[in-house]
């Protein structure tokens, strides 16, 4: 698409002066990210995840959410980063992806972020052209940028492997497992 504002979760830009968009902010490896609040079901501290064999690396397993079995995706692993042990700040953001419900494990959840639409910049075309179409844009908040993610595109099961591959190609801090796999012929 040539106009980023047409993308599914992209908020309106400059034409809605004074309007704001709401996101749930979270951190992974010291970086700030956010999902649109409309796709967030809840934020949890999971006490149990059942591992499942032969699933993509970024899937930690499944969990029982009030009688529904949901997959748990570790965003650190999805982004090609070193896994980190769960601690007191670790949270699982339960999101709605189309008709599916999934959990996303993150290092911490900050807060609901209200961003004036004029402070949201679309993702540069070069990033989208490289396949990172799950990046909607960036929110300028005081002295930092927050990466705004399109939940549907990021967590589409058909694209999880591609997202992970992009992270490994562009992320300078690859996991030892990924580096080892690159060396194996």
C-alpha cells in the first residue's frame, strides 16, 4: 500500500489534530513497543505454560485461559533476542488476532499510552518494503520513540516464521541458537 494511513491498525494522522490514539505500552530488551488498545483483551501474570513439541521457536506453548487453550508467543524470541527468565515484571498480553486469541510474553507492561495523532509517524517505506509490515509507525513521547505494532500482521500464524527471520537478519544481538544455526551447513 502506498499510504500507510490505510493500513489496518494505523491511526489517523495529521488530519485529526487534537485526536488521540490509545495503546498498551510494553518493553522488550529495553525497547519500547505498543499494541493498539482495541485488540488487547487483558494483561496477565501466567503461572503455567504447557510446552508443545514441534511448534515454531517463538511459541512457548499453550495456557488455559478460563477454559480456552491459547498459544503463548514469546516476543523476545520472535524478535530474535536472547530468551530471559520470567521475573516479577514479566507479563503476558492477551490479544485478539482476527477470530483467535493469543498470549504475548513481554519483559514488562508500562501503561496505557494516549498519543496525540500528530505525534505518530508512519513507518518508513524502506522498513515495510523489507517485509516488516507489522511495524505501523512510531509514536514520539517526550524523549523516546515507541514502535507501534500491528497485532494482526505480527502474530498471523502464516507469517510468524517470516517475522522471526526478518528479526534475525536485522538484529545485531542474535541468540546463540540462531548464530549456531547459521554456522551449520
